C-alpha cells in the first residue's frame, strides 16, 4: 500500500492513496466557545476552498467512490441510457403569447441546453432564435441561462448567465434586430431583470459578499451609470424586483422568513420615487397583485392561513384594506391569478392543491376544477392576459406525466396542450398511486403518498422514502420518468409530507421550525416505521432520501434512528447547522434566523445543538450512506458534507459503506446539462441496488 501525507505535521493524519480504502482526513483541533459551552471541531480546516489539501481530500473521496462502485459501472451506464432514453431528444415547451409574439424554448437532438425562441403573430411564421444556450455554453463546464426579459418595444433582449453554479449571474444584452450581442454586461447579479416602459431603463438585483440580494440598481442602456435605487440594509432580509402583470408598476420586494414589504413605481416614469405599500412589521406576511384601480393583497394579518384583501392604489396601508376572501381554518390561500371576469385562487386543503374559480359577477357561482385523482399536484402556469376566459395550469401526479392544460373558465372545458412524452411508451394503468396517513408519536396524522408497479407482491418490498420538510415548502407529488427505473425493478417510491412544509396548512409549517424542528425528523422516522408495520417494506429494505434542508433531515434521522433504514441518500446536505448559523458571512445565514433560530441566543443554540447532524454524530452503527455535493454550492457549502463524512468515518462503529461524491464543477443544483445531470442519479440508483445485492453482472 502506498501513502502520501497531506502535510508534514505530526498530528496530521495521512490520506490513503489506496483507493480501495476509505480516506482518513487529518484532524486539527479547533475549539469554539459561546454561551459558556465549547464545541470541538477537528475538521474546520476543510472550509478553505482554495486549499490544495482540501481538494486532494475531495478527490480522494471521489476516487474511493469510483473504486467501491466500479463493479456497477456497466449498470450505471445502463441506468443512464435507460433514463435519458425516455427523454425526447427533441422537445419544445408550450408557446405563450405576449405583445405580438409567441415565446417558447426547445431542445435540439443531442444537445444539453435549451434554445429560446419566438415567432411573430402566428406559430406558422418564421422562428427567431433569441439565444442558443448550447453556443453560449461552449468552453464552460457549467452553464445556465436565466431571466430572459425583452424590452417593451421587442427590440432588446436582456438575459443572465451563470458559468460557475454559485448563482452569481452576469447580465448581457442582445439587439434582436441585428442579432448582435451588445458590449456592456453587468456582473454579480441574481439574474432578475425588469424593463421600464421607456425601452432603455432597466432594474436589476445585486448580491453582497454573503451572496444576499441586497441592492436594486437602475441602469440605462448604453450609459455607464449604475444608480442605486434601494438598499436592503437589514441583513435578515433579501430583496428582488419584478413587474406587475398589468405592466403598469415596477415592484421592489423585501422579504424575510416572517415578513415582507413592497414598494412600487410607475413603469412609465423610470427614475421616479418608489412608494411603500405597507411598511414591514414583524410577523406580517403579504404579497401584492395589481388590477385596474386596486392592489389585491394576500396577507396573514389576523389569518394564519392567509386571506385576500384589496386596497385603492393611492391608499395602500393596511388600515385601508378590505376583505375579498376571508380566512378559513382548513384552507391555505397560496396564490391568485386575476382576469377581467374571474379571480382564480390556488388553495391547499387536506394536503392537496385546488384551483378555485371565482367570477367577479356575484350572480355567477364559484366552483373548483375537478382533477379526478386521489393524489396529484396542480399549479398556475403562464397567464399574461387579463381579457381572456382561458386559464393555463400545470397538472401532474405520481402516475400522470406533467401536463399543460388550457381551461375555459366559462364553458369549464379542458384542452390538453401537452403531456410530457415518455419515449418508448408509458402505460399509466400499470402503476398505482396511494395516499395514506401515518400516526406520529404525538398523535398527529402525517400524509404519505406512494407509487408502485401494480404487479408488485403485496408486502416486504424495497421502498425509497423521500421528504424535505423545511421553509414551508410543500413537497407535492409529481411524475418522474426517471423514477420508472426504480418502479420497474420492484421498488416502491414514497413521499412523506412531514411537518416543516405547508401541506396541511400554515400550522404544518409552524410546527416544524424553530423550537419545534424535531417534529420534522420524528415525523419522517414514524412514517418509515408505519410503512414497515403495514408490511410495505422492512427495515432491511427501507431507504431514505433528501437533499439540502432535506439532507439535514437525513443527517438527523441517521443519528436518531439509524436502525430504521438500510441506506440513506443525502444530496447537498445542510448538516453543520450550529457553525453555519453562527457565521453570518455564509450565504443564507442571517436571513434564516426565523427558520432555524439565532444561535447567538442561548435557547436556540441549545436546541439547535441537540439535533445538528454534524454535532450529534456519535460512536454507533450507521446505515450505509451515499452523500453528494457540488464544490461551488452557494446554498450549502461543500465543507458541510465533507466534514460530516470525515467525522462519521472516525466515529461510526460498523462497516456499512459510506461514500462521498463531490462534483468539482457544479453547485447546489448539480450538473447543468440536460442529460449529464442523470449521471448522478444513475450512481444513486446503482448504490441502492448495490445495497440490495441486485446489481446485474455481465457474463
């Protein structure tokens, strides 16, 4: 066995050059004291992004993954070809019409990135390519184009591009009459772009050193002046800018976990003053939409599940608000879409989304669109016109591919515009979706949605349980052609709708955050045990999966109930909670005190420490784990999973495999290419079947 040392200091532990052995990271003692309590972190050194030693360690971990999984190489390739083979080589989005043009994006055969296009007046007319991301991506290992916005006179395209994966976008401009990219560019933005109605003034958002969106800037095309129009100085807030559907107002929003504030400016008068709708107040959340002589406001004022209000354009503070839709205890108001004759309300009840059609004419009855499935997900799509009876929405379920539907709100007829194609054919009748409720340890009923092949044996099957459970983000069901590679091999897929999301209403979120965060973890564990007790699976066949804040979930359940799961898949996991939340130089930290708590306050520090996956690693048996990250991740820094893995290797007491794979060229969302992102999925699926002993071998 050959070895090389990463340093010549006696207390450095050398990395194994033998790729058949798990790397052993060096340990350097670092003590951190707060609230008269000292934590010791032996892997703090991994935070140095520029360190060659850090990169060597990550490469050593990647080499170990490659070695352990080398016998699955052919199987991974089979899975990759299988998964990408279900995706049409050529594909096109459903066009939408706006200001004289039909807009859409398409993929050309064999290409990784979209081509953004438009056609004037009719879909029969000649195509104009706005940008071809495949051309712009040349020379970059990562590329993402975003934020495409066209000047009101249709002559100039502004778009943003990220070539690193850290979500720091550079804005560029293209003359759509000549086809030439203009020379000016704007770096370090969020990618958010808004045009004023003069066709030359635009507004954009920039980031500070912690990647917090903190300033709105005004820029006039062709000039060199970038004028600050708003600075969000409260580090617990971030800001963004957008345009009202009516195109009448440019709107600046500021948001934190528990409050929002909006200010508006006449889009016909760039450079004029922005007026605040309602000054920020602790625990007051609201959002605004404009139609004719009113602003419509979704707000949690005296309404945990939100209610809809309206207010005159010139009297916008909350003392002028009038109620349009009252608060309901069992219905969460999520979103609205305004039309000339109808108000469409996206609601959530009993864990499912609903579209509520409310005519402005009170003589007509309101109604809900019927979707006819036990478990599904529906959401509003692009609806840019006021004077239409057509509502466009997206629909999917565990067995129904994503579908774009135009719904006539007057006749109640549906027109399926497109259902995502599954190349090679897909028969929905071969699969079954179910919805059930597990009883958590405190008596709360937690929804579970699951899907499986109908010909599956009735009990004791491999089962992959997925969840997120943070930020009030509801993990709705969705169809995945990728998932067919599991279902067709006898694996059940399930989503646990645990507290921390908003599936069951706003209280579902409130009961899974701050000093109630552990409900998220125990809900997931209890869902797993429920599925075992119902004989869908066994503890030797049950797998868990989560990413980002869902990766925190994976780390917590691995510590709290390691015997419940055969294996765990954790992607870009947020696991070093205490250290990260004490470091306000790290992206997202200050804006998330209302989600996790501020550990500078002792009660939050103590509670956070009691579940922080990195801090709670101990000498015990752990499930097999595959942990993945991106070196350029701006949301969860790569060093969190790196440190976690190193500590697990040092303390765990069994020989269950622990793998750590770092994509050295990407960020939080993984590889940018349309097909290449499925290489990591193929690795994850191969790992699962590796643990099941079901990796096929060539003769």
